[in-house]
């Protein structure tokens, strides 16, 4: 009888503390909807992590210097022209070297004249001052390509630091172009370690984003879009420039010297980002903010950042909802004096804990990924650690100020 009474009491206790059918149905709906979002987030993470598999590959042999025209562009930077031209003739004597003076109004012309006397094979391309093309290098690149005679062209800026091993830089940057495997390639231009925290974060974000957008999900997919790379460290097939009539589609825009040129070249072949650090260049950070550039991009590219931002927000909401419902279950147990959860509550807790576990795994993976990108681009591990929080603050700020645009 005592045993029977005890069992009856326990049954009544469970019945009193049981959740309603509506509550259970709602929590199951939340679980399956949250799980679907986390699956989408996991697939996006796989897409983001793809470059990891190419980081450790050794760069290929690259093009022979005799096949390349190295175009060095600058404005009001006589010292930069001297550094690059001397280094180019020292380490790449077989390449065709072009110095492109983009509307300088100081003594840069005299410096280039002296360099021409020292290196008779140097080709000097001079652009007169023009208000229409003052804020763009597109005319400079167009005239430089017309003056080039080699099958492939490389484009750099005098403000970039000369790489410690210029020959290795040339091989790494042009390795995808060897044997016609690609029509163009590009590599990151990173901010120096002395730059401000914000500049290093923006440099990391811009370079990583450009690399990811140009990396196809599957090797067979070639029709990808390049977006937002720093336009002073890329190589392309010279004839391809003439085949697409140069900047015909984007000459009215001030920026995008690399982005829109490479996108127009995509139908002719692959555009390959180079992840090897030997191909990277360092330059003071000069961000570009041109609304016209965004408007010129295809819709899928204009809203790509917003899609990832929305996904981050929804995944964060999954964690908040799971944590909140776990707290509500604990409060429910406390209200009914339940020392141990019932099978029903234990099952629901397991579902919510599984959601939180997947969320934590995604966040840790993203954190590690950001740190690795930061170290790869020379921004420092501290920048990588702060990127997830910094990214959320920027996305929230843009969302709250969207009405001003």
C-alpha cells in the first residue's frame, strides 16, 4: 500500500508539472526552425572555410619574367618610382618595365627622366592633369596596356612596399596564369602593422571578402564574381583587355580598377585569388567608398554582405531563444518543486542544449578562422579575436542607420 501511494503521488506530481500540448508543439517548432537555420549557417561556414585548403599549397612556377609587362603607377611619388624601378631592373631584368606617371604635378617627371637615362629600356607613360580622370587610374592603366608589348600585364602602385623577394612575388602572383589556366589573378594588399586598429580590421575584411567571393564553391564553377579587392596587385592577359574593350562598361565610375576589369574578363577564363603570402603587398590603407560602385554591381553582389549579415543575426537569435527557453524550463521546474526534470522536460532540454552546442561550435570555428585570416594577412591575432564582435557592431550600426541612406 505504501508503494502504491508513493507511485500515485509521483504520477500526480508529474501530471501537475507537465507542460501543455501547445507548449510542447511550440517548442518543437522552435527547435526544428532553429535547427534549419543552424544547418544553413553551417553550410555558409563551409563556404567560408574553403580557402583554408589552398593556403598551404606551394605556389607554382609562375610565368617567365620575359612574358610580363610590369606596370608601376604613381602620382606625386618620385621616391616610390625610384624604389620600384630600381628593384624591378635588379630582380626582374627580363621583364618589360613601365613607369606610369598618373598626372603628377611635382618633380616626378624629372625623376622619371633620370631613371630613363639610367635604364634605357624603361617605358615612361605620362598622363597630363585632367579633372575628369583625377580620381581614377583607369585611363592610366588603359594607356599603359596600349604601351605594353608582353603577353601578360602586372599592375602595382608606388605606395606599396617593394616585396623582399620580388622574383618570388612575380612567380606567386602569376602562377595561376601559367599554361593558360586562368585569364587573371590577384593577391591581397594589406595594411602595415603600424596602421590603426580600424584600418587593420577593414584591411582584413576587404581582402578576405574579395578572396572568398572569387573562390568558387566547386572547382568546376568558373563564373564567380570578384568584389572589392584593393586594385593595385593583380595580373591579367594583355590581349584580354582589348577583347573586352578595356573599361567600356565602367569608365564612368571613379573606382573599381581591378574589380570591374576582372569581372568583365571572367567570361574569357578563370580569375584566381592567390592565397600565398609571398604574393601579398603592403601599402598604407586607403579605403574607397563610392556608392556608384555598389550600384554598378549585380544584385547578387550588392546584397551578398546583407545576406551574410542577416544570417549572422538569425543564428544569434537562435542562441538567444534557446537560452531563454532553457531558463523558462528551469523556472518551471522550480515553480513545481521538481528536483529532477521529467522525461518530457529532459527531452526538451536536450534539444535546446544541442542547438546551443552547434551554435558554440560555429562561433568557435568562426573565431579560429578570423584569427587565422588575421595572422595570414599580418594584422595580428588580436585583430582576429575582435573581428566577430566588431563585425556585429558594424552590421548593427548600418542596420540602425539604414534610413539615413
